[in-house]
C-alpha cells in the first residue's frame, strides 16, 4: 500500500525574540517547537518505525544513518517526545550524528504496539540550540519517516523561528541605529565586561573579547549603521576633521527627544540635529513659537535648526512617529570650533532630571571657559538652586534664581554665576525636572575650540570611556566627581585596543571632591568603578582643539 502524509504545525512555544539574544557571545540559546503528522501505509504501522530529525546539510539515508555536513550553526538536543493516537510506545531521543557543536541528527523509534492506519503522530519539544555569536535567523529541521522494513515513507521540513524582529539582529535592549554624518567619523565600541560580546553592525556579526575595543571608520557620509549587541556596550562617535568632536551614544532608538539648547547667534553658529532612522519617519519640532513637521526617508540626516537672537527660549522638543537616534551638533560658521552633545531622551514624559551635575569647571580661566544652558519647557517658572563645590569638597557658594516659563538660563561660570568664586564642580537642584548642557571651550584668536555634553542626572558606580588618546600631539584627561557624602574607593584601568592592561590606578576620592587623571601612553580606552561617580572625558590636541564626552555606564 502506498503511504501518504498530511501534517499541521503546532506552535507550543513562541520563537525566540530578539531580547533573548541578550548575554555573552558564547551563551547558548535554544528554541523548541512541535508538529503533528497524519500518515498511512502498512510499513509504518509496526515496531521499528522511525522518525529522524536532521539539520540542513545532513540527509537521512536510513533509519539509523545519515550523510553530509551541517550547513547551519544550530544543533539538535536529545529532547522532546513522539507519541501517537494508537497507544504505541516510542523510545527517547537517540543521537545519529554529532560534531563539536552538538547533534546534527536524532531519531525516535517505535518500540511497542501496532499503529492504526492512518495514524496521527505528535512530535513535541523538538529543540535546537546555538551560541549567541552564531547570530539570528530561522531554524529549519528536516523530518524523515522510515517504515519498519527500512523504506523512507515521507519527508518534510519544520521551521522554528528564532526572531520575530526582522530588522533587529541582536538584543532589543541594545539595538538601534548609529548616525554617521561625516566620511572621516569613527565609532569606538569598547567591551568593559568579563565575557565576550557579539556585535551586529549592518548585518555582519563581530565578536569583541573582554577588554578589547573596536574601531569602525565610516566609508560614506550619511551612512545608516544598523547596530545591535548581545549586551549593552559603550559607544563613542569621534571626528577630527576640523575641531575634535566626540559624543557618547546610546545605540537604542527613541521617539521623543528634548534638545535643551540651540545657539542663538546664527551669524556665528549653526545648529544641526544629526539623526538616523531605520524607516521613513515624520519629525515634529515643538517650540515656543509653534510646531513644524518634516518627513524623512530612512537614512542618516541633518536637520538645521535656528534660534532667534535675543529670544528667551532656545530649546526644542522633538516627537517622531518612528524610533530614531541622534545627537545635537554646534558648529562655527567662521573659523573652527564645534561640539557634539547628547540630547535628552524623554521617557515617561519627563523632559529632565530632578538633579543635575556639572562635573567640571576649568580652573585655568585664562585658557579655558566653562558654560552652561538650562532649559525650562514648562508654562510655569522653575526655581533653581546652584551649589558650587571647591577643590576640598566644601560648599564655597550657592546661588538661587528663577528661570521664567519657557525660557533658558545661559551663562559662563565665573561670570554669570559664581563671579569671583573658584568652584571645582556644581550641583544643580531645580524644583521641577530639567535638562541642560555644559560646554568647555578654549580661548584663542579664532574664537576657540569647544566640547560639550548633556548634563547628567544620575551618579553611577561603573563608567566606561571607549576613546582616550595620548602621545603624538594628543592628550586625554578625566574629571571624576564623587557626588556622594562618603569617601569612595576608585579603580581606574587603562587598556590598549587589544585588551592588554596599560595601567591600573587605585585611589580614594573624598566626599564632593573632583579628581583629575591623565591617560598614560598606549591607552586606548578606560574603565572606572567606584560609588556615586560622574565623569567627563576631555581629549585635546597640542594645536588647541578640544573634544569631550560623558562617561557612560554599561
């Protein structure tokens, strides 16, 4: 009698989602599923009937043998069950073929009972596993049915989806887009963890070992870089085309952003919102003078933003109908000088923090200046306490002031605020959540170089610095503040790009004190641990150019 087969896929367990690709590069992930088949034929009714499962590239040549080499990275587990609707007894999973990765073929054999014709065979818990570094994709398993007389009766494929997020290749908590606005921009990604991490960049999977740093150079301006990693990693974008520009990037996308400051002197400055969106999006700018919406195709773009000279307000809120990622760029229209600055990610409708830290005030005021901007996006006034700390951690001055509804407070430390008082760093406490930025600039005949960052609102216990430079006319310094009321023991480890330790510094920072450290020769990135820390990384060149970014956790 000729056999026949009908089947239906039974999904008993959802496919692995992108978030399940979170972990070290060598962490094993598994997915399982089941199926049901109705078969008929005298040869398939007696003990010895066998069901063989095999991965692509491996072919079942008999009920007990296979040939070929696996073409996919996943392997079967000795797991699952086979049952039927006739009361037959099936054995446990048996290995038919294996390599160093695992089993490429397994089988289940009918050991007792005579099956009805036709018979419904149910296969549950068929499981495959792989490492995260092997990457996402569909799992396809070939199922072969062999009769007790040694004849193949039927064969079909079963698909087990490993990801329901076709455009996200890695952990959803650390995936998104990285904007590349310039050809000579570089992305620096360090791995401060004690396990290897898988990084997917534009579909290519890269393994970053513990302590190593990856440098990715842009090939084309306005590149759209799809980024994902199996664990969150710190990323810095850097360019030295004109000024030194650096910004610490969170690679995850967001829909709502707050830009706390726009330059008002449009003769001397221009404001750019540099962003990348993986799909077409409409961006709506909400400002004091009204709203404006602009449509953008998928890609990396630069939106030019103007602020009215003399206006009280110089902030903007961005609402996008699709997630995107970006940063704010300030550029001089004449001469050199510019800064890349983080924008505030609006989460749960909060446009700021309940406390802000301005972690570095330049002591050499003849060569450098320190400025700030605080934005009040509310329709009511905001009362602000600004507390300045000296080198010994004591409060040397306090100022209270009001930022009118919808306005910015902009100034230079030592001039608009704390005039005549030497402060080392500043704590800012508003009576409503706020955001702002800090700018540090050099003084020279061409207007000077500047660097900046969004003011942090949280002190951290771990900080990573993916880019440090020293030697060859370059230098890097760290300004580290203990914001807490207790001393903190700090360990600062400097690495080269291949993960070798260049130097380790152990020191204690007293309460409310700022410590300064200079990168040693040969260092490419750094990792810092302590308690209640905020830190600013300032990198410079002997020609006076500056760039800087905020230390990030991971």
